[in-house]
C-alpha cells in the first residue's frame, strides 16, 4: 500500500539551481526553497520534489552524483537541507529528494577506487570488462581512461558509469550475477544512502531511471523488480511512511515492484502526450518545430480526441488502481514547458483536468504562471531541455526577482520579454492562470472525491460532446473546442458548481458547456 499521506498530496517540483537565490551568486539554493515554502503551500502544493542537490561536477545538472551524502556547495550545506525538512514539516509539508541509483559521477570516490589496477572493495562496484581492448558488446562503454585493464559500462552520458547490481542472465566471464557479493554491496550501499537522508527528515525519493539497475533484464520483472522489492521491505520495516516515486515508463510494473506512485511520461502507451504535447508524437529529434503536427486535446480546435488518451489510460488505471498511484504532471525538467504550444486559456483547462485525475499530481515550478519555454544554449547536459530550466519569475524587479546577482552571473538567463509572466503580476489578477491553479488545488484538497484514490469513471466520451467524467459523486466536464457543446445524461449532476473556467449550465435536461470551459459540479 502506498504511503498514507499521498492520498491528499500535490507535489511542486523544484529545479534548485533555478528557483530562488538568497546569497546573490546567481544560482538558486536550499535556503531559497525554505524561504518560499509559504508560497508553495499557499498555492495548494503540500509536498515538494527537489531535483538532485548533491555534490556533483554538474556535467548532467547533478544527475552525476559525486557524493550522495553531501549537499552541493552551490546550494548550501547539509544543515540547510535538514532545516528545510524541519520547516516543511512544521507546515505539514513533505519533501522528496531525487535518488540516482543506476550510476554515479566518474568523479565519485567509489569509481576512482574502481579504476585502480589493484583489487579493492570497490573494484566490482561498477561494471567492467576483463581486458582493456575488450568492449562491452550491446552496452555503451568507455575504455582507455583508467589504470585498470578493462572497459566500463555507461548508464547514460559518458560521465555516468553504471553501478553494478548484477546481470539477470550472465553471458560473459566478466559479468557478475545478482547474487555476487559486489552486486549485493551496491544494493546495500544505496539502501544506506536512503537511510541517511530519511533519518535526517527526508520523506522519500523520486527515483531516476528506476528501471536501469540489473543488466540483461529485458522484462525487468525478475531482476530490477527484485531489487526494488528488497528496498521496499527495508522501508516497510524502518520507514513505513517513506514514499518512492518511479521514473520507469511502465507504471503497472513499477507499482508491482514496490513503488507508491509512478510517472506517466511521454512513453508510448500512456497517451499523456496527446493531451498537451501531441507534437511529441510526430517529431523524431530533440528539435520541436513550431509547425510540427499538433492535435493536442487541449489545443483549441486542433482535432484532438480525449479517446486517444483514454484508450491507453483506462487500461493502466484499471490495472493499477488497487496497488498504487499514477502521477501526471504539468511539465518537468526533461520536457518542453506546456506554454510552448498552449495559450493561457488552454493551460487553465489542461491543468484543471490534470488536477482532477486520480493519483498524485505534480506541478513544475513556474507552470502556475505559464512560464515560457525559452530558446537558450545548452547548460550542464540539458540540450533542448534547458529551455524549461530557466529561473523562476517572481516579480518585475531585477532578474525577475530570482537573484540580486548581475545578469551575466545567472545560472541561466531570465525571460527578457516585456510581458514575461510573474508571480507578482498574477497574484494581482483574479482571472490569472495562477488563481485558476490555486482554485482547483483548493477544491482537490477540500473534496475527498477529487483525491488520489477516488473512483474515476468516464461518462461521456462522444465526439462533438463535452467530455464528462465522474470522480466519486462529483461530475467534471470539459469542452476544449471553440463552440458550445451539450449532452443529455442518464445520471445528471444536481447543478451545484464548485469550480469553473468559462460557463456551464443545466437547461431542459441538458448539460451545456460553453466553448473552452471546464467545471466541477455536485
């Protein structure tokens, strides 16, 4: 069973280097997150996920960890993070850290020891072939850079050597089984890291590339899942309310492996991309041209259909609703911001839908004000993703309130548009995207039928009619088109409107939803 507190939780994802700078060095920091807890809680998010904040050479924005138990100096100290946990808990908020279990930085001390010619306790903590000129067939690898005679496997970028959790099917003499002492030591070391942060107040982990541990494990059911079951047993015994969120691209498998919730990303099968970024389905490189084919459901009159989403989502929902949660997000650090192709009204409808779905939703920093996706040079391995990682836009002041540093010292440039959205301006406008988000999140928290485990039932999915679905006893309805749509239902709401974007009405036995409108009715 999932951690009990997830039932009524909405996460706010924070890219720490871009959120709020308190010491004027141009980079966001832990103390900046602590200072903004009241803002996050007031918005309606009662938990945060912080992208990697550990010591790192930052060749991949912190996903190349040099020391799992040390906060990176540019963000502050371990004590700053402990204080963040404490202050968040005072406000009844939870904090997840980003765990990277599949690889370290090539500068991690474990790897430095593993590179040595002399055998030591870390020699097999990573995956090495047994000769300098013998590559790792079928795996990305690096050779020629170490004292040791061998090549080592990579887990992603060149800077990220793969940790050794063993091979499910050993096919080469240099491959270790999952039962090998070195593979077991790797697993225990990762559990030790989790215990360290949980003992200091962390509430759980979002797990990066959770599927990537055991090699030659094609279906992930026997090897990698077994590792996570072992971790789950440890958590159940020692930290039963700790939560794990999987980046896996297969929620049914991740939840059965012991995760509390799993992301629905852009993978084939989730249907998620058809909602807001259908262009993703028609682009085969990192570049997304403005004229890419786009039939996003929430894009006005773009020819999108909710059934493209439901056809895949409902299978996963029925399969997982009794074993854990799925998580949808507005955007994250790896995706193009939704403001790239949706305008403010379209975003209001899309977010209202996401925050009334079952499961545990995530809001990416700045999406609540419609921050734009910017065309900026790559930074720390971001490439096309860098445009979604720019500084938070707090006010109309210097650097849009992100930092007091000179502009050339900023981690990334702020939006230079004269109409760049800010928290300051949107807090003054009751019709803003900010208030739409705040309103739907307040309703989610107040109505148990909108929370993680309440039933989800599509009621009307016909083309040229509003999409109507029930969460428990509540009716939700949306019309993404530019014309009024109506429908007669056997089971009609009473007409008590709890939240709306646009206009809805019940007249002559029909539910009437005006153009580009969304509502929750009792």
